[in-house]
């Protein structure tokens, strides 16, 4: 098993190219099941999660080919068997989103429930209720969802989400594009990845209006075509490298980053004394002075993203004063706190709040990644720490960050991947 070794104290200077968004690419991959044409994604990130989903798509009969230039080609000319087994779905929760497209196109599907998640409960009941609102008949049996569409296929309907859910919003969209008549989705998630999925589906021939707003209207069509689509730049990767540059100090251009997708983070970073400037080609991050404490609370988009909470906490360990981090999305998303404490951080957790007191003189130590975003917070802390930090269990990192060591080392970080 690999690990990452970081020798801290090096500032970051240069350019980091932002990859396509993991959270968008996975749903775009599932969209290939809706057409017998070819779907080609450029700026497709090379990640463990995308490869897991590629394996599931291949099992379903899809031709999946990684091509040069971060391009991924998928062709679902025929679905060999609308069955997604547990051994493939359990590796990555987003695999569950093949359910809606399979029902919409094939009229039936058997898909494993995705199982638990380290950062908290992420139930799929909203997904299933949305599909039932479109006429799907669903039964749960021995850990599998058995779903069938009514005779004549899915029918348009009204879905009101009781709370904002990115996954459920996307899943309902994927099913509704082939349903007959109009579907209205209310209290939808508004993340940029929602608009990216809608843009791709519309390029395939769907009729979706309102993506990125609270209400989305979808007019069902009989069939979709293939298309070429560029995956939106990853706002979480953008935020992660921005925070890394702030923690280490220096001057970094985040190439292809979209400023509007991270406004809540930029506000917090500016309050912390970090310069954030949009320019042609991306967003520039500079930090040469001291870091100031900032209180944040995670919220659905356009609020502060839960997926950059751990990274921002690592930055706040360096701030001169106390800051409060309040997590409102996932109940177990402070698992990085004990590991940051091993590096010398002073953090106290009280329910869904963490009080961070700084500035801490971080010192390198062996630490263990507990989930995707927690693992990269340890890398950020290691960049600012004195001595060597060794991050173990980095398979979590490989799920969501493409060529992390190469991107950071190109800007001056002393970071290498090594075998245990």
C-alpha cells in the first residue's frame, strides 16, 4: 500500500491545472446509459472512483475507453443485463445512480443498495421516492432494489425534495429525461455540477430548464443522442489547492478554475488574510502575511462547501486566534481532528462544532487518512509543518485527486509517493 511523505516548510509558487469535477464526471458517466450513441467526455479526471464506475458500466455492456488527453469514450449500444451487483456498487456510492437511467431505458433494473459511508448516513430514500413519483414500482429485497417501469415507460410527475440533496436531484434528472410528459423537481440542489449534468443531457437532446435553481422542469423526450462534453472544472479541487497555497504561503495560479463556483470559500479566505484574484485563465492565490481566524458553517451551495471544511480547518490551525468550524451536512465529518492533533493542532470538538485555537506550531508525524477530504487536509497541514509528515491509507486520496503529488511538487512542494 502506498503512502505520501511531505517535508514541510516549502512555499508554493507556479501554476496548478484544475481537473474535471469528480462529482460531475460520475453522473455524466451514468448518463451514457440513456442513449445507444457514443458519449465522449473531455477533461475527464483519472480517479479510482471513475474507474470503479467504469467497471460497473462495462459489466452492464457499455464500451468504456480511456483516451489520450483526459478523454473518456462510452458507448452503450446495448444493455446486456440491467443488473448492478453489490461487489461493484459497494466500492463507490455514486454507482447507485445507474438505477434511474436503467429504468428509463430498459424498463427494469436490479441494483445493489450502496451500503454505509464513513462520514455519516447518506440514505437513498429520496432517490427511490423520486423514481416512484415517476411511476416506477420498487421493492427492496436482500440488499437490492428491484425496480420496474409501468407499461409504456416512466411518466412525468412532481417531486418535492424534503431537503436539498445533490445526489437525489441528479438521479431524478437522469430518469426524468426519458419519462413521458413534464416532470417538475422542487427544492433542488443548486450546485454547479447540477447545471453541468443538465447541459450535457440537453446536448444529448433532453429538454431541461432551471438547472442551478430551486425548481427544475423537464420535458420528456423519446430518445437521446450521443455527444461530446467537457466536464466542468472541479471546484473542490480548486478550493483544496487554494487552501494549500494559503497554508504553505506563496503565489499560485489555479488554471481553469471558475471563480463563481467558490464564492463562499473566497470570502472566508479573504477574511483570513489571503489574496484571491480572478484573472484570465483562472484564479490566483497569494499569501505572505499572517493568517487570521475565521468562523465558518457548511451549507448547501452557494454556502461554504462541506467538501472543503477539513481543508479549511487545517488552515485555521495556523491562524492567530480561535475559529469555530460548524458542520451541518454530515454528522461524522470531524474524523480528521485526531490526526491533525497528532501534528500539534489544538482542536476541541463539541457536537457539530470544532473550536480551533492557533497559531499551532505543526510538526511532522505519521498520520492516517480516514476519508477523501480528511486525507487531503492532512497533506495541507503537512505542507505547513516542520519536518516530515507521512500520510497513510492514501487510497482515499486517489478516489478524488488526480496527480496530487505531481501538481504540488511542480509548485515547489517537497512531496513524494512511496511504498510502505
